[in-house]
C-alpha cells in the first residue's frame, strides 16, 4: 500500500473516531437531559457540577482526585488505542427501569421515594430510562406488581431497551425470581443498589469489612442452585428413578455455599471486633482529657462533610453524590470562648435503610451514640425535609441516642427561598439555617454548640510550680484560663474547671 493511501486511511479513521466521540457526547447529553426532565433536579444529583466544592474551606481533596482519576485497564485495547476505565464504564452502563408500589400516603410521597431511588441508581452507575408506580393495598406476594402489570412492565422494558429493573423496596427472593421470569431481565431491589454504592465507596479496611458483612447477610437467603451444580442426595425406591448409584456426597451445592458464607461472616465479625480497641483507645484518650464530642448526623448528601470542612478545613472528601462518606472522620475544633471539642463526620442515612447496614456499621455509628451533642443536618433544598428529619431520628433512636442534645441544621440554605424557609421553620422552630458553601449561619451554629457543651463552672486560684507545666497545659485543654501571672515561686493561674477536676488541683489552690 502506498504512503498516500496509508495517510488517507489514517485520516479516515481519525474522522470516524472523532465522529463517534461526538455521537457519544450527544447521546450522553440527551440522556442526562431526559433524566432531569423526567425525575426533576433531585434525581440527577450525580450529574450536577461539583466545581463549587473546590475551595480552600474544604482542604486538600486528594480522595476526590483519586476517585475521579483515569486508569488504564490492562488487556482492554483496540487496534488504534487503549480503552480507559471511564470509557469502558460508559460503554457498560446499565439501563434501568424503576418500579414502586404504594398503598398509604400520597402520590407525591411515592414519587419522592422513586426520585431518591433514581439518584441511588445513578450514583451506582446506571442510566434511568423510566419509572412506574402502582397503587394497590399491598404488593403482590408472587410478582410484586401483579401478573397483569408485570406483563405490562415486560413490554415497557422491551420498548426502552432496559436490561435491569429496580424495585423501590426490599423484594423477597421468591418475588424477585418470579418477576425475572416474567420481564426476562435482571431484577434487583433498593437494598442491592445501596449495597452496591457502599461497596464502590468503602475505602478503609474496617469500611470494606462492614460492607462485605452486610452484602453476605443480604445474599444468604437469596442463594439458588442451578441444574448440574447441585449435588444429589437422592435415595429410596427404584420405581421413583432413584436408588443405588444416585446418592450424592451428602451436601448440596447450596448448602456448601451457605456454610462458606457463614464461615466468612464469622471471620468478618472477628475482624470488625478487632478494630474496636484502637477506636476505643482514641475515645478513651479524649475522655481522659474530658474533651467534649460533637457528632454530625443526617440524611445522605445533606452536606455533612461540607459542613465539617467549613468549620475545620478537614479536607474530607466532598462529592455531590449519595453515600460519598462511609468512614467516620474526627477533627478538632473550638468554641468562640476557646473550649476545645471534637467534631465527627458519620455515614449518612436514607429512608428504608437496610437493617443489615445499620448492624454492620454500628461500630462506626458509635460516634453518634457516645457524643455530647448531635448536629442533625437536613438538606434545606430537598423536596421532603420532613421525611429526612423522621428517617434520621428513627435511626438515632435505634442507636439509643434520643436523650442526647440535638441541634437541627438546615444546610444548603442558599438554595431555599423565603417561602421554603417558612415551611422549614414550621418543621423545626429552633433550627439553624446554614450554608456550608457561603458560610451563612456557621457562627450561630458554633454559638449553639458552645451553649450545649458541658462547660467548666468552678473558679479556682492556683499557684503552679514551674516544673509542673503539664498542669497549665491541662487547664488550657480541660478548663478555661481566665488570667495568668508569673511569680517567683510559680505560675499564678485563675481558671474555670470542671467539678470532677477540683480534687487533683487542691494542692495548688491559693488560700484566700
């Protein structure tokens, strides 16, 4: 082949590649636009721009850069160039149809729940094509949707080209199998989507172990055997086609899988238990110095990590996606009058949070149950803030933390107009309107935290020798130093201390 022909062939190939790239971009843009128009802005959370998070207040976002980095996948290559992981994932995105059944409540509540499921599906890496709701007293025990509606769903799936159906509930294993037999595509439920997101975002060893334990607990009752993979245990009469030569090794394939899962779950529980001493040692160290603790709890994507970064510049990963934070992060902060306290960012909650996730992440959620103050963050721009409040308070109740003082924070208040603020004020009259993006209300929040934290209340006049500098340091951490003077025999300090600390300081008290 001549050089001219080779050049012409290469140019033609480059033009075709550019054209195909342009077509992919146009298809992606049209899909996103269709998703936003169908489910509203609350649905397309993963499609929004996160540029406003890249600010000094958020610290260094190394985790964010790592999550979005392009990586080569070995063994995936074409004749012209390698295929990146992002391009491969775009080619392999699942097209899903959402379904839901509601009996109590309004249509709006059911639609909000389905919009949230759409956001979960997009965070997991799927493209939502359609959503269907059915009102009936209770889901069909066989196919969830009912036989006739299941056949209509099959037609919708075929028309849209979907390859997955997601139900807005936790399906029984028999319901999932029966519905799969009708619609002829994969059927999963809300719990499976949440577990998939957790498995993608888990980073620490403890987080990965907790997610795997929850996945195995979900998988255990959903095992099923297939044809020749089953070991036979038949015996009995010859007339029944059984008898000699038909007895298997005594353990079926499904029983073997269950035994292995139970063994793995026991190992994971031991691993998670092994992480507890290190966490308890850190907490004991904070308790020894009587450092008060504040836990940030709330609905997923309510802006908890952004609020932590705004107050402490912690550099915690901030992403406009559901369940971006799975591992608890503890940072130090101080009240306006100089008292130190710790601020803990925790995993977010969601309605119908799978019970196995609450159990698996109980060790992480201990930060909420053992805190002195709970900062309950609510998304002020969410269409159903009352549902968020109720859901989070239910989980806090499960953790035995209902008696801990609570500050309700309406975050993202820059996105709420005056009318919506009136509605939020009706839900929680003492709530604080805060914007982690603009800084609105942060000072008011810190002032409320300072009021609720235990404060030193006994005033002492002390003379501390110069060789006991640790006493002065401890007073700055545990109490509140009012004045300091340096005398010949030592440091004269007037300070407020906690009642429990007066006994160990009696030797240094200056008598009147």
